């Protein structure tokens, strides 16, 4: 029986938040496996530098994922340079650590901060998806009728949110919640949608923490008792793209971590 497992070789992907952290890991892995990648990240990021490092099969598109015009311009880069789009990986995200109410200072959580996190993480993810699938839909279907794949980034905080994570957990919970309906919406065009919910990973969000604090965090991870590596996240992205039966699901990538309050 012929294998139905695909290869990322020859595919074209956009990776939001692709200039650092998990997104950079995805860009590096996909290109290393023979795919082409357009890195979408903020103008002040190292996206252009990274694209030049990764070579001719990589390009950079300055992108604020919350802005329709920016995402449309990024898709123009995809069409101009690579002629098609097969994969969209959403890694762009931000976070704040603020409790709902600071009783010592008699101050509520900033509504502006809450809305900003939702806007970037949840709405930004959906904004990229709703625009990218239009380009994916132009592809010729494979033998399963598949035309494209979407991989989103949630977080274990969607399930085990800690104190001070109301905004972040809500934003990631929104991504978890939209995964299945997106897959159902897009099945008519052969476009799959999955989400990864990573635990503690060695990314810029944790880079500023002292080593002592990082080691303490790792103690909560049953096994392996360490921070995850961006390439481990990227490997799962590759697996999702290559396995056509993965659709409409959220996969925890967390070393069995269950966050404490």
C-alpha cells in the first residue's frame, strides 16, 4: 500500500513571528527540509537578517498580524517570489503578567493591555488565516483533495492559566476554541487546521529570566525536566504538515506539564 505521508519538500509556508523563538525554529526547520518560507514579523525584528542568512528559499515581509493591509502585502511577497502558498504557521504572540485587580494599589487590570493581547494573539491569528486560505484555495489538490495546512500556536495556559494570566489565557483559549470550527469551515477546500499548545519553551518570552528562575520552572515539568527547544516545536509543525489525518485537533507539547496556580 502506498504511503499517504507527505513531505514538506517543495512546499511554501508563511511563518508569523518567524524572526525569533518558536517561529524562527519553524522557519529554520522547514527550509532545512526543502521548503520555502516567508518570514512575517514586525519591521524592527531581525526578520530581514534571518531571511538573508537562510538563503534564496527565504524572504522577509514586515508584518503586523493585526493589520489587514500588512498581511495582504505579505501574501503578495509569497505570490511574487514563490507563486503559491501551502502552509501558514501562526507563531506571532505577546503576553502580559497582570492580576485582575491589584488590591494593594487599588488598581484594576489595564483594559488596554487585555485588549492588546487578545488583538495580537487571537484576532491576529484569525486575520492571517482568513486571508491566507484564499491563496491556498488556488492550489491544485493532491490525491486526498488537500490544498493547504494551517498550524496555530496556543499554550498550556489555555487550560492551566496561572495567576496574572487572565489576558494571555483568554487569548490562547480563543485559538484553541476556533481550531475545530476552522477545520470544519475549510474542509470544503481541502485545507486542514491544527493547533499546538506548547508548555515552557526556551523563547524570548523566557529569555530575560535569571537562570535560577528558569531552573525552578523546569522542576514543574515531569519529563524531560527542562525547557522545550524551538526545534522540538518545529518538528511537530513538520509532522502536522506531513500527516494528512491530523486535522481539527489541539496537541499539547509540554512534557506532561500541568501549570500550578
